[in-house]
C-alpha cells in the first residue's frame, strides 16, 4: 500500500466549490445510465458536457492569476446556470424523477451561491 500525503488545503483541487461540483457530477453520472436511450445521447450528453465544462472552468479559475480569474469565473457561472436549466428541462420531460432532480438541484444551488460570492469578491478586488 502506497502512502500518499494528504492534499494541500490551499490547492485549487481542494476548493469547496470544486468539491460540490464533482459531487453533483457523480450523482448525475449515476442517473445518466437510467435515461431512455434517445435522451441519454442527446439531452443527457449535453448535461454531461456542461457539468464537465463547469468543473473544468472552476479548476482553471483556481489556478489562474488574479487578473485572469474574473472572466473564467463568469464563464463558469454561465455554464452552471445553463446546466441547471437543462437539468430542469430533463425533469420537466420526466426523464428525471423528482427525487433525482431534488438530489441534483441541491448541490448545484449551493454551488451557485458559492459562485456568486466568488464573483462578488473578484469584482470588488478588480475595482
């Protein structure tokens, strides 16, 4: 067994927002296989791609220097809002049941609040 050191708490990979996003993605990944085949490869694939892009942008923002952070976080916020919209559409089409929808929306709503706070902080630092 290989002993690895604990992750650095200040590392961008340990950002709380990144943890929330990856937890939501793991949930989504489990639900994706339960979607009807046609929807899995259309709307399901779109949701999957948006989730992955949002995670990637949050990670990039964690590594970016101060001058580059704001536009990246703004783009991540837009991707997150789009992701939430497509998940809502999947629920409205009855591709996700209410229990799965609620399980996904809770961490994404919390992530949205965190993203909003991050944007506010970066905008304040920019002024």
